[in-house]
C-alpha cells in the first residue's frame, strides 16, 4: 500500500486540487488538517529539510499574521520564523505532500505529480476547469 501524507487546508483550492490528483492515482492519503493539528517543531523542520527549501520559502506571505508581525522585513531568524508558523499555522504554506518519492510544497497542485508513486487513472481538470490529465491518464502540457 502506498503511503502518502497531505498537509491540507480544505478551504484552499490548490490543496483541494492536490488531494484530487492524489485520489486520481488510486490512493487515499493520510490527511493532516494542519490548521487544527499543526506539526511539531521537529516535524516542521524535517518537512523543510526534506523539501530542500529555506524556512522562509514555506512561509505563507498573504496572511494577516505575516503583515502584522512584520515578517517581510527579513530580520527574523529561522527559529523565529518557525515560532511564528507554530503560533499561527496559517503562516505555513500549503499543500505539503510526503510520499516515498519525496516531499513537496505543491504550488501549483500539479507539482504533486512528480512525487506520486502511482500513475493517474483517468482525466483530471482543476476546479477552475484547467485540464491537467487527459483521458489516458497522461499529463497535459501547458
């Protein structure tokens, strides 16, 4: 059985599209509603390390806490940014997907296709109507 974990916000269209692409590969992922159950500090650090990105690349910038805390100033350490994300999980960009093939911030949602162990099983279009997968399960070039 393929194990996939999705750090998910059901209110986010990109997160919903990512979940649908995972399901289109025939897998039901473990879903972590990270706004309700934020990852621990160690888990968050591991996700960042596994993605090979800097802490600030996982920081969601178009949120009220980001603006109110002045996080754009660039004067905060990685530890301070982690503290902010743990205090305000809305600051954690999403969706993050973990599979046996890697860990990715899936923005845009099609980035999940690079780490899904199983192929797509049929056609898929995003909520906005953009076709991503054709009827044979192949990725559509954009």
